[in-house]
């Protein structure tokens, strides 16, 4: 993967609105694996420098997504430990580590899904917001278990329509609502269930903007609000400022008026106090105290 | 106004998404005034029957809007009291009463706006949701008083764009957001301020869907949430079931999928406990106890 291919991959990653943080993290690792495999370098030092630069650039593309930071940091740490290797051996090691992390990330998601499905059980009416590949996998596994879905459009780009089409394929009875109707719809649901882009050290949730509103409404209506994500999505260092990505204002297709600033912040933060259950690949956590640090 | 003209007026009222409940109530009164003026009837009894039928039909068109019910009920009560009049005298009385109620409704809105403007004061950053003619009048009067606005698109029909264009004319600095961003934006506001379609007997608010979410976020962030509407919007009889109008699902322009029901409920209910101030033409009310029954 030469510089130009890498720049293209990075631009795609930055612009991607259709895939969640886990999926994009695995794509980053794949980009690094291919870089390690064939990026031009005269020796192992030059390769290591190039890979670490690319790693940093990929992390900076999507600052609201912890799994990119976490998985790439783990890969980088492994790279740093590989001293004294030939160029060829370093390439092989870096490729293997990336592929191994891709596998572990995928397995963590599958385990998380298995725990969620077991915990949810049969016949539930589940409200969610935004599109999450983890939630998709949960719905797929619940499709013969009398599950019903209530899903949002997810403005501005309406990724809820993609979710709706998958649920329709699986013949899951679904209601599609505007975000504005979340307060009405949550009262008829058994459970509000969302994925995550990032979990903060205190258990707070960074997810698509509007998630905080759903959590507030769920709490107000006495409906449980669960977060379902693998532990690669957790940020463990306290005190780091969380950057909430803002995307291009033109995505809203709103009129351009003098003195009017169109805002398109993609993420909001749901405080841990509004979350009634966390689910990850290791199990379920009902209180922050149970929640493994 | 013959039957066909009346049916047309009723269809327009039912389909109207651009005007608030006060404005539509005055249009209903105008329709009745024109009916009283020239609908064909052989005597005053027949005219009274016809007018009362039309009155009931207009009320049924927009069941979530109390001012239509209230103003038309008052007009009907007056009509009932006019016994023994000639056809001509009944026409004149019914027209006069309708015109008088239109005037009183307009004055009540203006007085409400005056109280709101005084209470808000200078230099405030105000977040609102949906389009309200009362709020429009408030912003117009605050335009030279360093006011800033944060407004929502208001899906599905984006009446927030109309609000944005008026605020731009008045050179009021404005941020336009998706409903999903209300939780983020409310934290930067001094005040959340909304109009009403209806106030329930306990002070709860029926307004455009999403208002409840804004109120929850305002409460969670410690931002005051005020409701500003004339007392014609209050329902006084307790125990009546509130019907929340659902409009045509095609307004969402969402894909039509098998097994997917697209919901388009226009109104939600914000409990009185989330409201920190009510403003009407008589003054301001900080607690339900102060709020004149």
C-alpha cells in the first residue's frame, strides 16, 4: 500500500457514515496490515517509522471512536517490542499482529452479542437509535424469538433506513420513527438497547447524537436502557478530553441563511447514571462497581 | 359559504402543518363567521343547526389543539343563548361574536408575548423546538436585545426552516440543529422556551413531538424550561382522553418496507413537573399552585 492508496483509505474512513466504530477499527487494522505487507521501505527502522505515522493518522481521523484508538495502540505497542528484526520478519510480525487483532475484535463482538441475546430473551419490544453492527447481529439472532423493533430515522443521513431494510429481510415487525418521537415510543418498549462508539472511564457512553435523549426518556418512563459493546470500545485513561466529531453541515440539506450556523455534531454523551446495564464480551454489569475497570 | 366551500376550508385546516393552534383557531372562527354571514338557511333554527354542525366538524379536524375547541365552544354557547332572533339578527350576532373572539384571541397572544419578553430580558440564548407564532413574535420583539436562537429542523416537514428564515431577516444569530442534537445544544442555552398546542388541566403541555425530550434534557442540564401560550390553549375539564394526532406516514419519505410501520405522531406530552414557568396573557406562574385554575 503506497502513500496515495493510504491517503485514499484514510479519506474513506473519515467520510464513512455507514459503519460503526468496531467495523471501522478492523478496517484500520487491515489498512495497516496491508501497509506492513508491502509499503516501500529500505529497512525495518524505516518501515516501523512509516507504520507508526500511518497509525497516528488513522487514529486522528475518527477521534470519537475508541476502538480505533485502542486496537491501533495495541498494534503499535507490539510493533515497538519487535526490535532487531529483519525488514522481512518485521513485515510478517506486523501483518500477523494486525490480523490477530482483527480476529480478536470480531470474536469480542460475537461474544458480546451472545451475552446480549441471552440477557434479552424472547418476545421483547426493543427501541434503538442509530445503526450499530452489534445491534444488527443481536436482532438477527432474535429474529425467531418474537422480537419487535422500534428504530429511528437517524438524521442527517438516515442510517436507520439501512437497519429497517435488514429487519424487514429478517421479518422482524418494526416501527420506524423520527427522533422526535422517541419519547412517545419508548413508553411502549420493554427495553432501550444501543451500541457504542466509545465508553468513557466512568461508564458514560459516546454514541450517535440523540442517544442521550433516548436514555433520558427511558429513565423517565421506567424503561431499562442497556449498552452493548465489546471492551475494545472502552477508554481507560481518565481526564482525556473527549472530542465529539462534527461533520459537514451540508449533510442536513438545510437552507443556507445569513447569520444561521447549521450544526452537525455526530455524537453525544450519555451519563453512566442513565445506563441500567452494560454488556460486553465478558458478561453483564448492573452497576459501575461491577463494571471491571 | 356553501357546503363545498366549507369542505374545502376543513380539508385545508386538517392538512395545515405550517400554522400553530392559535392561528388555526382564528381561521376556524373566520370560517364560522363567513358561514353565519351567508350560508343558505330558511330560518334562524336551520341556520343555528347548520352552524353547530360545522362547529363540531371543525373541532374534530384537529383534536390535539385546545384553542380550536375552546374558542369554538365559546362561540357555540353564545349561539345557544340567542333564542327568538330573526334569521338576519342571528346572522349578525354570530358574525359579531366570531369576530370578537378572533380579536380577543389575538390580544391574548400579544399580551402573552409582552409578558414573555419582559420576563426573558436581554442577551439570552434561547433554544426552542418546532415553529410557534407566539415564539416568532417573542423573537421579533427581542431582536435588538442581543438574543440568540438555537432551533430544530422539526422533522418531518422541517418547519424549523421557516423559523430560521424569519430569524435571519431579523438578524438574530441562530444555530440550526437536528432534533437529535437537542441534548447537546440545551447545555449551552440560558433558556428552553416553547409554545403550546394545548395545556392540560394539570399544566402538562401538548406540543410538537420532541418537546418532551427537550424538556427532559433541559431539566437534566439545569436549564429552565418555559411554556408561553394564551389561556385559550388550556383544557379545563379533567379526565378527557387526549388524542395525539398522527399524520400521513409519507411525510417522512422513508422507504416502504414489508413489515415496517412508519409512525408520524405529531405531538407528545411534557409533564408539568418538567416545566419551570408558564406564561400567559395574565402573567407568569412558577408553580402549579400559582397557576390559575
